[in-house]
C-alpha cells in the first residue's frame, strides 16, 4: 500500500515522514514517538536481560537437577541437594489464599465507595484504604509477629479446629505462624491495590446503565449486579491480577509470619515457605556455586510462575470480555 | 603537628631502647613507615558477619575519633556475603563467623588471614511462664528437642535435670533461624559435636534441614517468637536475649557442669582451647569447668599481601587497634575479649601483613 499517493499534491508536505494512516507527521511528533518507543523497548530489554541473567546464573543447577528441581521436595544446603516444590506450592497457595480473603473485601469496598457511599464519605474512606498500600511491609510483618500470630494461636485456630477440625485444612499444632497467617497478611497488603483499581473501574461504568436499571425498578443491589458488575468485569479481573502479582512477589512480611519450613501440608496451621522468602533468607549467606545456582533457579521459577499466572489471567480477561452479556471497557 | 611527630619519634626511640618490651605497644606511623602520611585521608570498606556488627561499628566510630583521616565503612551483609566480597576484591576486609572452607579460600586472589577479633556466644532462650528458676539443659536433651524427639516440656529427660522446676505438660514449640547465619553455624556446630547422629543426619552449616520446628528470620525474628509465644525455645545471640530480658538456659558443658552464658564462661571456653597456628579454632563444647559450650570466635578476613600499600597499612593499624584498645568495648556489647595467649599469636600474624616486600606494621 503506497501511502504517498494519497497525499494531495496541493499540499506541500513539510516533512516526508508519514504515519501509516497517510497523515503527514511533523518532526516533534516523530521525535516524541521514537523516544517513547525506545523507552518501551528499554523495559522489554530489561526484562529480557533479567531472564537471561537468571538462566545464566542457574545454569549449573539446571544441568545438575533438570526438571527434578521442580518436583523434588528436599532442600538441604548441607548436602547440596535442592528441590523447589515446597516453595512453589507455598507461593501459589499463600497467594490464592490471600485472594480468597482480599477479593470479596476489596470488591465490597469498591462497590460501597463508587455506588453507595454518600459523597462526603467517599474521599476520606478511599484515601484511608489507599493509605494501607503505603505501609512498609516490614511493619506488616512485625504486626504479624506481635499481634496477628498470637491472636490466631489463642483464638482463631482453636475455634477453627473445634468447629471445622474434621477438614484436613484445620488440623495439627496451632502455632499462629503458618500458611493462615501468611495468607491473611498478604490479603491485607493487596486489598488496597485491588479496591482502589476496582473503584476506578466501577466509576468508569456509564451512569446511564445504572439509571436504566434503577428506572426499571431494580434495587441498588440488583442495579450493581445486573448493570454495573457485568460491564466492569474485565476491569475487575485486571485489578485482581494486579493484586495477585503483588502477593506472589511479596517477601518481607510473609517471611516473618509463614513459618519458613520447606514442607507441603494441607493444613493452614502448618508452616510453609515461599520462593521469594527462600531467596531473601538464604542468598546473603550462601556460598558454593551449586547453592547459589539453585537459589538463582528459584528466582527463575518465580519469574516463570508470575509470567504464567499473568498469561492465564490475560486469557481470562479476554474470555470474560467476549462473553455476550458482558460489556467491555 | 610537629609536636605529635616528635612524640611519635620519641616513642619509637623508647621502643628501640627497651627492646621487645611487654606489652607490645601499638605500631605508629613514623619515618619508618612512610607510605601512610599522617593526615592522608584513607577510606576502607569491609563487609560480612552481622553477629559482631555492634562491636565493629563501635570500633569504627571510636577509631574515627582518634584518627579522623581514616574512614571505615562496614556493611553487615552476612558472613557468606563477606566471604564472596573479599574473594572478589570488592572490599578491603571481610568478616565471618564460620571460617572459610578450603574451596572458598582457593577462589581468593591471594592468601587470606583469619584474624580472631572477638568472641560471642549463642544462647538457648525459652518462654515458660510457669518456671521461675533457670532451665537446665544437657547436650543430649537439647539435641533431642531440636531433633523432635523430646516433644513435651514435662518429658522425663527434662525433668531429670530440672527437679525443682514445675515443667508444664505442653508441647515444645521449637524455633530456628531460617536465614543463613553464623548463629546457626555456631549452634549446629555444637549440636554436631555432641551428637554423632545429628552430624550425620542433619549436619552443620549456616542453613540446615531442621527435623522440626518453625523458621524465623533473623535474631530479631527468633527473639520475637520466643517472646510472644509461650512454651517456645529458640537459639539467639547473647545480646538479643539479654537486651530483651529473655531467660537463657544453663547448658551442661563437657566437664559436666551447668553453666550460664556469662562473659566469664565465654572467656573460660576460649582459654581452654589451644589456638593453632592458622588462628582458626572451634570453641564448641570446650573443655574447662566454667566454659560455656556454645561459644565462638568471629574472624576478620584480611589479605596477607595488600595491593594498595596505603590502604593496607591503614587497615593493619585499625585491626591492631581493635584487638588491643578495641577489646574494652566487648563486654558491654555482650562479647568476650580475646584472651592474652591468643592475642600474642594474633600480633605475630598481624606483623606478617605486607604489601609486596614491605611489612605494613614496621613500627611494632
């Protein structure tokens, strides 16, 4: 397609650069476009460099353990035997547990703030929720050690064991520290992210939809359920993915409460371990090339798991967006 | 300035007059050592162990008051990091709790000296609301607790050593350090020394595969868990237990005595163990009536042959100062000073420090 023919001969082009739509382009736009494109490329390059560095760093471990690294459960630096399955399990399980707590709360907060709250309340409450995101994770961790874990040990876990103890999730020694504490800490940390993005998404829903639903005699709940949520669905999934990303990568707070034991257990009371935690805990004191290489491979795995979960999430957004009754943003 | 130089020359002359007098005075910058000028600004960087960090940072600030031209920066990034950085020559000195292994030493660009700089202890802290007296632990029971064999506080083995204490019928909640640390290395070294089974099944190291318990991050993490959780036992550096007023168990030493982790007991352990020529020795389960069994040296790592003579000389003098004048700060910070017998060997080693053919401590 030769675009130059479409330019009227009556107009003398100031520059010979044309966009793909045939409009002429001035130099300012040209420079702006190239600069922003190179910035975007820089991010891609950084990502590629990171991946390459991790593959390079974990070469020794990759060749020694192969796929067995992902399926083995023993992590023993004394004998130079490394298996990462408990860390993979711990990372995914704690993040999903966190989503179970955080999603209903966050969506509820977002619906309240965008649909129901009186105008004077929206600003302050929204601000306070977002303030939670600014609390350093070490503070959450310390709160976890001194407040959350004792509370779980003395009140919540005995109660769960009494009432739901027949389930494998609520059995074993009640120590406060463990998967449950890790999931709760993560949930508190990702709630502000999910709720503030969700609120913006809900705000973007056209008022005509709400008004239409209300005009047809819907209650506020019905208006939200029938008109607002379907329209905002893909945006809400995006908000949840953002929260999930933060939960997967969170290190400090969860390290302080999850119990740091490389074992896989169905019980939420049992200690667990995450990929980010094991790197943070062991890298600074690690000596020996295989040990360092194994830790680098854990980093690589965290990278892979994050990318995979994001891809799954994108597919989900794409699929949700195509559903006939759902609007799209 | 001139007066000070005269004083130093006088000191040197005095030194020559009374050859090899006791105690050895600190080497001083005089005409004999022309590389480091009196006021030349030197900055040194070190990295390594977190265990002696409070003492090293005290040394650095005190030394800087005496020698404003020498700026020292110590990063407490952990022993492993210290070894990696000194091996890669990115810092001027390293520090480590566990001595370097042979394959680690091979990777260094030159010969690294281990300089024992201070002595620390790892204590067993516990939270037993019912028990008012001090808990007594034999090495067998301690190993069994960490191996998951002694599970309850009222286990007959524990009762045997603590006849007076009202031990509760509760589960023992075991806490260990999850991050790689010299503290864990020192503690497992002791467990491995008193139990062949431990050495074989679990092993000794900065991170081991604990048979039971919960992992906490850092001394502060273990301290926090012991403090907030009743019926918990954990091992931490002495300073953390004493500052947080946690009760520390008395351990039965090799001589069969129950000993509390006092500074005197740490010194007793150091005095009981002969320091070999390479200046690296384990104090775990030391002989001696009063010796506390989980005691350890912490080492500075210095290249024998300094690439930069100016920095090398400044470093040698700083280390010399730390091992003499610096030792008086040890006790307040929960460390024990280096015993005199060991100090004379360390002095001899420091005099071997050189840059090319030139000895760095020529004044001593």
